[in-house]
C-alpha cells in the first residue's frame, strides 16, 4: 500500500499533462542563467531557480534506504559534448537543501525552497557555446507537476576577442606604420649622412670583404636587437593590464600630448634632443675593437648618435603602442629596427652602391619639418581622449578638425616653399615629388573641410572626437527638423500616438547632458533605467559597451550603425543603453558599488560600468553588444568588432525574433546569461 499513493499521484500528473493546459499555466519554478569569470579561461556556469512559496525543488541526489520506495525525479544537468570546453568536476549545489518528510512520497527527502543555485566550472579553450538541458520536478505538499526539461545555452563567443581591443587588421596596420617610420628615419639629417661613414668603417676595419659582409650583417641584426629590447622593456613596464589606465587617464595622455608637441618643435628646428655625450663616446670606444663585438657597439653608437632624429619617431611609436597588448611595443620596435637597419646592411654588402646615394643637403631638413607637422597633428589625439572622458569641453570635433585643417594647410604651403624655417634653404623651384606631396596634402585638407559641417569622415572615424561632440551638425539639424515634420503629419495616427505615450512612460535618461548616442538615436546610459524602459515599452534591451577612447567603437558607429537598415531596427525595435566603461564622472556615495569580481569599491561611472560588464558577461573588451530580455538573459549570441553590416543585422534580427518568441510563452528559456 505504501507505493500506491505516489504511483496514483504521478499517474494523475501525466493525465493532466496529456489532456489539459494545467502544466502550462502552473509554473512555480523559474530558471535564470549567468556566467562568472573565475580566472583567465576558467568560468562558472550559474543556474538559479526561483521557487514560489509553498513549492519546492528536489536536489540532485535523491535516495532512500527503502528499496521499495517510489522517488521523485531529481534535478539533473545534461551538457552537450564540445571539444572547446573542459568541464571541471560536477555540478555543485550552492544552496543548502532541507531534509524533511515529504507527504507526497511518504519518506524523508532533500529539497530546496524559495531559491536554489547550482554551478558548474568549465575551462573554455576557444570561442564556443555551451548547450544542454536540465530536468527537474516541482512539488508542493499536495501535488507534483510533471517532470520538465529546460534547454540552456551559455555564449562564450567573446573568448576570441582580444582584451586589448586591437583587431588583427589594426595590429598589422601598426606594424606597417612602424616599418614605414623606420624607413622615414633613414632620410633624416642625423641618420642619412651616417650611412657612408658607417659602411666605410666596415670596409676599412676588416681584412677581407667576407669578414666585412659578415660584420655588416651582424651590425644590422644588432640594430634590430637594440630597438626590440627597447620595445620589450616598455612592454614589461606598461604591460596589458596597465594599458587601460594609460589610454584613458588624463595624466599620461596630457604627458603624451606634450611629448608630441616637444618632438614637433624639435623637428621644426627650435632645439635638438640629444643624449649625454659620455654615453656616445663610451660606445664609440668599444666599437673600435672590431669583430662582432665592435659591430654591436658600432650599431649602438649609430642608434645613440641618431637619437635626436629617431627619438621623436620612436617615442611616438611607443606612446601609440602602450594602448595595445604586451606584444605591440615589441613587434613595433622590431619592425622599426628592421627597416632602419636595411640600408646599413645592404651598403655594407654592396659598397659600390654608395656612389649612387644622393648628397646630403637641405632636403633632409625638409623631411624633418614634414615629420614635425605630422607629429603635431597626431599629438592632438592624446589630448582629445581625456577631454572626452573627463568632459572638459576643450577639444570638440570642430576645434579638432580646425586644428588639423590649419596644420596640414601649413604643411602644404611648406611643401610649396611658401613657409620657411630657420634652417631651411631657399626653394628656387619645386620638384615633381614635392609637388605631388603638396597635392596630396591639400586634397586631404579639402576632405577634412566638410567634417566641420557634420560629414562623418569615415576614413578617420576612429581618430576623431565623436560626432556627438559637435556644436553645429548640419545632418543633426536636418534630422531633427524631419522628425518634427513627421510627428506633425502623424498626429492623427492613433497607433503612433500609443507608441509616443509608451515612450513618455520612461524617465528622462541620466547623464544625457554629457553622454550621447550617435546618429540621433535616443537611449539611456544607465542599465537599470534602460531595463525599466524596455519593460514599459515591451522591447528587448540593446546594450552597447563602449568607451570615449575606444577607436573601434567609433568605427563601428560610423561604418555599421550608420546603415539605414541598422538605424531603423535600433530606433524602432530596441531600447538602447550605452555603457561607457572609461567615463571618469565621480558617482555620489550612495551609488558606489563593491565589485563581486575583485572586491574593490567602484566610485566612478566608468569603473562601475566596467565592473558590470566583467561580472555579468566575463568580458572587458569594447565594443561589445548584447541583447537582453526583461529577465536580464541574453537572447542572441553577443556581437563585437566586425565591419560586416549583414552580420550585425543578423545579430539584431536574432534578438528580435527570440524576444517575440519568448513573449508568447509562459516562461522564457532560451539562450541564457
């Protein structure tokens, strides 16, 4: 008789399941899923069950000493096989269960009330998705629902995104620039005259041409090694963890700006940056020994003597590289040193080529001055970053563009001989290469001018202040006027009136006086406020993790978000929230948060937002886009830096379709986070 009651109970449960909607209406247990980052590639999958009052959920381990006892279905987790994930241990029950007499099964059983949390540690080897299903049974003191299976999915698509926000294409571009900088350094007044002198040193100091060639090659390799060591030292001092502070804090950026201005002044001939004479003399004395050791010290002497010309170029590369990962300064100096060593090595092997070299003259000083203009223009980028993150309002887009236009106009006039510095020779005529450079420079200026009126300047989008910083944006004015006309013409449409009323229900966005969305989009800058609005308007929440100093974010906004199809979906189908992870606005004390990730108190808006991104999604890269439902669950695989417009549209469509599908169900169980 003891077993009859449970059997009858379960039979009735399955009967109701097959013949009615009973089990669909009654949902006493709701699940949510999230990811916690433990360390490096170790993550914790979190399964959280919210249990209604008077109901309970059974543990994973259901057993009885009575072999004839009829037992409920335990909670169990089933993961799909994946070569990209290693499961560490078993699913752990973080919540302590109760052990009490269960009247339904007439034995003592272990179960959870109110809430239950389960975790599974995983080691993620590469970008992937962890999928599977869980099975559970919900009961109260009088009845049990049929066992239920729930699919789950954890998206680890962000694993392949570099923490440093440097895509492969940009890294290759940086190496190419570093290589070109090495070639440019060769034709500076400090370096070019040293080529015949250095090669002559090898020709006269060695007894055979074979030894001269060998030592000449070693000399070139030594130059590469010296510059690479410099890059390695920078990498060790300013490793990847230091990059975020270096790229957003006002102090290093203002220092970098001043360094670029000083370097430009040096190239213009105001003064020379030189190393102490004793350092050069000592290295030169060691070079006189000859052999391989002499070749090395000759290379060191060359590097030291040429410092007044190469220093500003090397310094500019190193300043740029601290914004990247730990390999960037090393590889950058390797590329620079390789290009710089090419002529010395080649002329040591083929000394007869020396006769074909152009003679030193005023053209070398022209090269320095042109590099000075470029350094001055690039230096503004470092002043622009703290201007945005601290909201100084000094260098908005118009001022930035105006300065660039003037700098490159002056550079064009210099190329035409209309502007002279103290050390320049008189320009009697313009050479053809110089004319072509002037044409390119003036064409670039013409390209910049429309930007003063709101043109996006897509080719420079990552290096300009955002378009939202403009005081006069012709495109924005036209767009706002068009919106006013449309609202006026649609005033009789009752459906659109309802849509407008829904928007009115939402609070005015916090921080809208200093933060803005691109292309006239309306949205929020606070997660909680945006989620409340998403619920009020019954729309999914689109989160844009971004930053003032994020070059890739500006490029995504300019190249992808500007597409009319993307703008239409973002504007009509989502509530948007832009989460700035580098904003320096200090929060009032009642808004400070203690991080669950590192235990530190976050006192600024940017640090609070950055901690939110890491704690909830295990990612610290920008841009990073996620779409959430009203339970805070991810409903589409996250999207990151990718210029493919169609891929971004597919990402948005996935979020929209999943959200609409969930709205028609009693309980949203899909992609979880």
